[in-house]
DNA sequence: AGCTTGCTGAATACACACCTATTGC
DNA sequence: CTGCACGAATAAAGCAATAGGTGTGTATTCAGCAAGCT
């Protein structure tokens, strides 16, 4: 089969006003295109279609047009000529494609929206909302272009990766290690209305936006992964981006049922969303810091293997009524712990177990092939396949328990979890009964924690090697007590292990006794996205010092230094940005929350840049009157930066840092609270910049002495009478300060120029995801202030 | 007049239920 | 074959758990004031 032809594109339009640029006013001014063949990194075509003249770009076909109509029609012809199989871009489904179509409509270009592979078939657009517990609410548009797959990288990344920000800039930085500049929409108009040279600048920017999605597609192996997934589950690729998990399971069910001449009922509005079933057992966490190795035993694909072992399926379920009618002998049925009856495979083999068997067997083959494969291309294919199979297997159980889904069957899902609960309890019991001193082992084993399909065991032995051997022995022994194919596996050892509570722990992860693989953290601030970076870094660094370096005093000192920096206002604003997802529209919230209120406020300020449902809202907490609620104190970081609003360090200490740090240090450091949060380092408070709101509005600004800050009056504008003699020294200090800030600003500026790919042009970027941006802006402000001070010497 | 006492409303503290976000498996 | 009006259905894996914030009701503390006493 010929490789796919992939088109990546991006558009720029002038003057975005309002939420969506106004199609009646704002013309499309540029379209950048990049065509590649799948698996090749050499572009087939690179071009830019622009309105008005544009200076040439090396290696790029620049096409200038006089009217917007010509631009749009040129693009349509280009699509037809290139005939791409796959159209990609960033946010093309919600922005670029619908915008082009609406714009064509406004300009009455009826012949524009014929882009598909069916003759004379028009492209159709429909509003679509997708909502699921897993992905939240997402608004998008469904665009039908027959014969071409649209693959929006934004949608794919949002589904597959949990990130704090999904801007193209931040996603590229994360996966490709390279940033792009973020240009504010007002500047786009200026560049377009400038000269051929500034339009060239815009074209380069636009091209980069087409270039990055292509790189992401490649790097994340999306084609392989999604094509494999589509093949395995039997759904179109578009479903994988626009629909949920359940359609995949349903599709497999239908395929299998057809082979067996079975039909699947079309159930409507049966199970209500309120009826639910009991889930898995989470064993009580014996919280603490363990300095002996903890072995972890895991069931391999627990729920799928339960469904296979006990033949759980729609077609093997025996309802009480069936039981009376059929009068089955007890030896031909299984009774589940939740008191449901299913026939054994000898009577009737279930469809679900068959689907699962195939998925798991195929995954095993894929994994084995993966091990053999050396060629990176082949490895990518096989890894994509095994991942797809794993995910498919895991969502079969969820499908049966989805009461608002197409085919709920709580008898199956509650049986699965009831077996699971029984099994984890059984495992815990066996481990603690078998591995005892009375049975000849060195120590009594103790299960310190376990969740759903795993148990964490402290065998009491001091070395990783010994723990591994006992872990393997236990796994083999216990596996033997279960029905096939249920299997308990020894997977890893944690040493040392910090158990904070259920679903929250950290430890060093060992799979071979010589060296640990990594530091593993679960559920704590290091992996959560609703904390500011400062907390994340602080916790990560502390754990690193405690677990890897075994340096508790060092960790403690590090925490103290950070707290001191925070209270002295020496922390970079980008580290204090908290982000939270906006999960529903403003008025659907029952209580006021910081990010929701801020989103509303931002909408009033400028609807174009305000966050929408499904977006993540970044904010910082600013200083305010005592007793003000957090939702009154949240503010957009860029707004804070632009208006010099003081943040509230005390809030960050009390509400962000203190509890997570104490949770970590409490089991390790006696008197952690006193030591870390109440020491002398917490007393050095720097005065924050007075804000121009509230009471400070009435305060009159007076000059103060540059030497001692005393208020001065009269003719002397620089120094008070006391400091008069130190004139030379203080002047040098001011000059030194200015030059230091200038060089800092210069360095940051250069860094941004490098990022934008040119050292000869102005930096336009205002990316709220980039730490350098915040530092550059701050340096600029500080520098301006220092210069003002310097000016006062020249009276 | 100056002090104490008792009352009252406001401010504060605290426990509790509930909502929201997020993660683990 | 296309465009338009109208109506109906659409689709959504699961539960367990922690933590932070808001709102509410109740208890406690405190400042301010008037009355009473010396």
C-alpha cells in the first residue's frame, strides 16, 4: 500500500474580535501548508498563500494574491491537486477548517467547500459536544470531508496525555523540546498591514504552526497507533478522536456476534445513571516510611482474566427466571460472589471472554515481536499495536458497567469486581499466613497496602535481592491457588518506600537488584496538575533528596530556602501559576471556585482570550483584604504581570506548600512542622508593591531617599541629609543595579529570539506557558524601575 | 468621676456536609 | 438533484479515594456601652 499523503496546515486571520473571529469582518490573510509522505521527514511541498505581497522565504513556495477569494480558491485547488489522505493541524477542527468554510460563505464562494473525494459533494459542518467522565466536556465541530481523515493534534494530545496546558507552544516544548512564539492577535493585524517584510515574518510564524503538528504526529507515532487501534476495534479513525471508549467495545461485540449469528438488542433508556455497583477493595494503608524493601505483587490484567476464568458474558448469564426454566445442574454453572449465575464454557462459551482472549493473545504476540524487532519503524508499529490491545482489553469491563451506555449489564460488572475483591483479600491472607517465622521464614510478612489488583508486602528482609526472591516465590505459590488464566505476578520492589495514604505513595522502583530503575510517585503533588510548579518542584526535589540521596537535613534545608525565597518575593511568577480544568459552563457550578470566577471575569475583560469549557484556567492568588475568599483573589498571571499586582506569598505557604510538605516530612523528621514552617526563615517578609486599588488609591506618593528610604522633601530629589555624604557610593550602586538588570534582560531577550528562530527581529511572543516570558517581562519592568531611579541623580 | 459589671451584637472559630478536581487501578 | 422545513434522537467505560475549598450552623470570644456602685 502506498504511504499516506499527509497535509498539515494553519491559517492566520486579521483582527480577532470576540470569541471566534467575526467571519463577516475578519479576512483570512494567510494559509501555510506542509505536505509529507508518511514515514518520510522530507517535505513534499511547503508553501504559504498570502494576501498582499510577501518577501520570499528560502525553500518555500510563497504565493501572493490580491483578494481573499483568490487565496481561498487557491487553497481549494491545492487540496484537490495534492489529494491528501490525512489532513492535520492544531485545533483545525474547532478553528481553521470551520473558519475557512464560514469565510467562504460570507464571501459567497459557493464553489469553495468541495474538498472531499466525492465529486460535487460539499463539506458539511455540524456543532458537536462530547462529554464523558473520562475526558470531560469538549465542544467541537464535526466536519465531513469525504475520503480524507482529519486528525487534529490538539484533540489527540488532549486525549492521550495529561498536561497542564495544551497550547501548541507548551505541547511542543513538552514533546519536541522546542518552543514556538505565541503572538498576540492584535500584532497579527499590524504585521499584515505592514510591509512585504513584516508579512514574511508572519508567514514564517504561520509555517511553524503547520510544521509543529507534523513533527508531533511523527514523534508520537500517531499514525501507527491510531491505525492499529482502528483495525483492532473496527471503528473509523475519526471515532477514536470524536467518540469515547464504549463505541470501540460495541464495535468488537458486533463483529464477534455477527460471526456467531447472534443479534444484539437495541436497549433504550433502561438503566438509570443513579444505580451503581460496588467497585474494588483498597486495602488499608499502613502509612509510614519503610526502610526495608517492599515487594509488589500484581494480578496481570485482573478484570479481563476474571471474565475469562469465569466465562462472564451477556450470553452466559443465567437470570433467576432462566434458572427455573432451564433447570441447569449445579456443576454446569458458576455462582459469583455477588450471587449471579453464569454457565460454564462447556455449556456455552461467552463472547466477551473470546474477545478478551484474542486481544490478550494478540498483545502477547505484539510484545514478543516488539522484543525481537530492531528496526525503529517496525518497533513503532508493534508498540502501537500492543498498546491498542491493552487499552481495548481494559475497557470491556467498563462497558458492561456503563449504565448510561448502549448495553449495560451490571450483573457482569458487579461479578467482576466481587471476584476481584475476594482475590485481593485472599492474596493478603495467604501472604501473611504462609510467610511467618513459625513456617521457617526469617521474618513475618506484612501487607502494608494494596489497591484493586496489587499487594505491597514487607517480607522483613533487608536486601532488594532477598525481597525479590520471596516476591517471586509468593507470586508463584498464590497463582497456583487461582483458576486459570488468573495469574499473580511479582513485578517490582520499592525501597525505600514512603506510604502517605491510600492511592498516595512514593518510592524507588527496582526491577533488578543491582540498581533502581526510577523514582516512582503516585497520587502526590508531583503528579497532580492542580498544584503550582513551585509545590511540584519542591516536593519532587525533597523526595529526591530523601529517597535517593538519603539526605534528610539537605531536604529540610532546601524546603527552608524555598520558603524563605517565597516570603521574600524572590520566586518567579511562572512557578506560582495554578491551573484547573473548567469542567462545565459558568452557571452550572453550585459553589464559587477560584478558576471559575476568574474565567467569568476574563470573559468580561476580553472574550477572545477567556477560557472555555474543557480548557484549563491558569491563575495566581493575589493579595487582598483579610478574610477574602480564594475566588476573589484569583487572577490571570499575565494580567498580574502587566499591572504589577502583588501576589500573596502567605497564601502559597499556608494553602499550597505547608500540607504537602508536612505529609512527606512528618513520617521522617520529628517536629517537622516546627522545623520547616516556623523557623527564622519564615520571618523575613518583604514588603509587597503597593497596589493602586483599595486604600492605596488615597495615599500620596512621596519621594524617598535612595540611600535609606527616608521620606524626603524640599529641593533635594535624591538623598536625605544623612546620606548626602555617601553620594558617590550610592550612585555607583544604582548604576551597577541598572547594568545588572540590563544584562539579565538582554540574556532573556536573546533566549526568546533564539526560540523564535531569528536574532535580527523584535520578540513578539506573549506565551503564558513559558517561564522565560514571565522572567523577561519582570526583568523589563525591574529594569525600567531601576532606570527611573538612575534618572533621579540627573537633576 | 472613675471603676466594675452585665448585656449585646459582631466577629471569630470550629465542625460538618457538600462540591469540585484529580488521580489510582 | 438541491434546498428548505420540521421533528426526533443523539452519546457518554467503571468505582475508590484524597484533598482543598465553600457554605452553614453553632459555640466562643471580644469590644463597646450603659447602668450601678463607691
